[in-house]
């Protein structure tokens, strides 16, 4: 006999008894306080990442953009800033294509990169790449930077003779599980297609915390803009311009320009609303409604 709270599913000759779905009442839960303690880089990018102005623990963030726009440079600058501000916390950089010599060359512009813990995946190609990632994720890292998601996904798929879809879901699932269980924050660099879309399925967009884009305007100046952010929706679609210091190699954000641009946008919105109100009043006076 099966209780009224159970369901029997027939699968060929086997029967599977399913338990009713788990219903959660948040008022009866006590979340870990660490999930709500942001990591501050001390730079303007914090204001876009979350309402608490920092990178939130246990989140998965995608960083998209065309080659050469500055994705790796911006993300490594975030790691370096966090290292400086939180020496007791661990960060990890996982490049899928860069080797040690490439990293040394990057460090010529930014010597701080010499002190960023790095796992060079090209040393493990065709040698248990998925197990290496699982072991790395199992460590107590506060922030892990993947560079890039799609290249790691493709290498894992090829090594295990998986479909791209399976590899994508495996890597996404591993990050989400790690973020939930260890409160690890992930920054995942992602490439653009020729059509200007990110590489991968829409599952990436639906199952991650935020989608940040690094783009260039018509004057070829780079800026950051979030197209999705569950932790700071009010800052979505707002452009934050930046540049790279020629002396230190660090990223410098132009917050004054951000505030000026937002002020202009706000005034335009107010003027548009005023004109719409005047149009309504005019139509009422002359009976045009």
C-alpha cells in the first residue's frame, strides 16, 4: 500500500515511490550570516555588484564581452583588490589557455598579479580535468575566477566524450553547488559570438546571479554594464566607464562620469514626464481625450 502523501511512478517494470515536494517557509529558516557580508574591493564597481556595495558570497557572476575588451584585466583587478583588503581570505584564478609565461607578461603591467594564486589548467589537459576542478572547488576559496567558462566547458566535454550541453550543465551545477555549500563567489569570463550574444545556453542566464558586460562605446572607450543582477537590480543598464593605469596596471573607475550621466538621464526622464503631463492637460482642456 502507498500512503496518500506518496505517488507511484511506473517506469517499465519498476516502480518508483516519490516523496511529496519539499515546501520551504523562510520564516522558519535561519540563514548563515556570512551570506550577507559583502566583500569590498574599495572601488566603484562595488556599487554595481550589490545593494550592500560589494561582491556577495555564494553568488555566480558571468562577465561577457568580445576579445580584448578587458574582461580578464578587470576581473584580475577585483581579485587583487580583495587580496589586499582581506589577506585572511583565499582567492583563486583558473585560466584555461594562459600559461605561466603568459601570466608573467601580464604581470609586467601589474606586478600584483605575481601574488595571485593560479591554477593553470593547461597542465591537466586530458588528465582528469574534471577531477582537478572538483578538487579545487572543494577548497576554502572565497572567490574563484574562471577564464573562460566556455573554454573550460569545451575541454571537459572533449576529454570525457560528453556533449557540450552535458559539460555546460556539469560545470554550472558544480559552481552552484560549491557556491551554496561553501559560500564561494564565482566570476566567470564568457565570450561573445559574432552576433554579439554570449556563448552558451540560456540556462547560464537563468541560473546565475548576474550577467555583467564589458563593452566599448562609439569612441572605443570601455565601460561595464549589468544586464541582469539579482542582488542589485536598480543598477542594471547603467554604464560605468573605466581605464587602466599606465603606471600600476590597476583599474580606475570614473564614478564622477557615472554620476554625471545618471543626472542627465534623470533630468531627461523628468522633462519627458512633464511633457506627458502637459499633453494630458491640453487634451482635457480641448476635449481631445
